[in-house]
């Protein structure tokens, strides 16, 4: 698995942030930072957290499910496909 393939999935998110805030740095120098506040997933410019875009709401897992267990199952399944970036 090549790291560049996984990171490549963020290109559209970077473009959205660049266009929204008219960031003058090239895409490869823009770093993203993600936070969750009150069930909302937010994407920030790593260098300026005031520049943010809401990406959607977060569905909290029920008390009967273990997030780490489910997350490891998804990652394992993605890696087994041989092409995890498209999973």
C-alpha cells in the first residue's frame, strides 16, 4: 500500500478549502486538520484553524458497539481488497 494513494483522497477537500478561503499556498502545502464538535465533523486549515468547513454530522455509535472494534474490522477489510483507497 502506498501512502500517496491514501492521502490523494483529500485533494478535493483541500481544493474546497483553498477556493472557499482563497488560500494562496499550493495544494501540496495545505494541511488539513479535523475536529468533531457537538456531533459535527469540521475540517480546518492546519495553519489557521479559523478557516473551517463543516463536513457533516457524526452518528454516534450505540453503547452496545465498540467503535475501535468496528474501525479495525473496516480497516482490515479495506486492506484485504488490495486497493483500500477505493474501499
